[in-house]
């Protein structure tokens, strides 16, 4: 069962519908056609409506949980509701976020680093992780948490941002970022569902080591677009929205040894540069 059939969920369905029977849970009726076209059986359910989730019981032995938390508050009742409804599911993989670490000042670290969320979005993700871990600690499920960085693909590049000329930070103020291709993330999720260790966190990140401005510059070069203008930190903070600034003010570099050694995943696109060399320019128009 796939909870949350957004871009990554649909990529998972398209990649593995020939090998697995997949139910894709959607919140809106209009999303059913996309799930069916991808190869899964669509099922409408609202994770906010606890009483209406009984239809989920018994439908999935394994669950890819990619549904986001609510947009407000500091908790994620959706995850608790799903866990209560799907009491027969034994293997869970949750797509969390690297944002749970907050700003790490560019430090390089592995999954043993404590979380330190700086905003409510990340706090809600930590709440979801802990709900899964509590259930796994009782032996009821096998739960693997994938902490996911910036997701990219040919359709998920910052081309419009570059065309608008949205500024980036000057190099001395810039932040380190982490990346993963959307198709690689779908494959990581599949491997984790099959053989992920319970109560284990894995960084679902590639081998790239880039600052955010370097990422924008690389995409601009690959697609023949002007690089973004650079501004010092305080000038940039005044020039962009608070939401955008929150993403541009946290710096961290995540190790992926567990991904390679425990899950034994070989990425199709180990770096952003490898992808851009192969695909640059195809979506520039």
C-alpha cells in the first residue's frame, strides 16, 4: 500500500506494479485516474478522518508512507490514524525529511546525530517518526525511516526560479545541501520495504557534495540559463519569502553509508552532476 500518491509515490507504483499488487491511497477523487494509470488500485481515504479508515485494514502487508503531515500544528495525527487502521501491515517505510536536523552549520554526519528541528514542519515529521518507532518497539511492525533531502528529476529542477532571477546566497554565506533523484528514491523505498531494519533510520541521499548556489549554477549551465544573482545573507532574507528562507538557512552534509552498506542500493544517479551531464538542456524550453 502506498499512502500518499504524489510524484514519488506514483514513480514507485510505475516501477513496481508489475512485481507487486499495489493499492494507492489518495485523498481526492481526481487523483484516482493517475494512480490507476500508473498500475495500482486507487482507494480514496482521508487520513484526517479516523472513523473512515476501516477500509484500509488488511489491504497491505507492506506500507510506503509518503503522505505529508498536516500543514499546521506540531504533531502528525495522520500517521497515528494510519497505524491504528492498518494493524495487519507488518513492514512500514516512512519518507521523512532531512529537515529534522535543523541547521548543522555545514557539518558532515551520519544517522546517529540527534534531531533538532527548527520549524513546525520539521517538528511534525519528528512526531511521525516517533509514532512509528513506538509501534515498532512493541514488536507490532518493522519500521524504517528514510530521511529525504531535496528531491530532483527532469520535471523537478529549479528552471522557473532561474528564469525569474530569484537570488541565491553569496558563496561565503551559502549553505550545504543534499540531493536525491526521485526515481532513485522510489527504488530506495522499495529496497527498504523488502529488507530494511526495524527502528532504523537511513539517509536517502546521493553522493553529491554541493552548496545550494552551486546546485543552481550547475542547473543553469546545463540548461543554458543565466546563473542566479548572489546576495549576502541579510539582503537575501529580505528579498525572499519566509518559507523559501527557511530552506535556504539550514546547512548540513549527510553521510549515506547505511544506504550503501546496509540496504546495498546502487544509485542510478549517484550525483546531480551525473544526471545533468546526461539530461542537460532537454527541458529548457
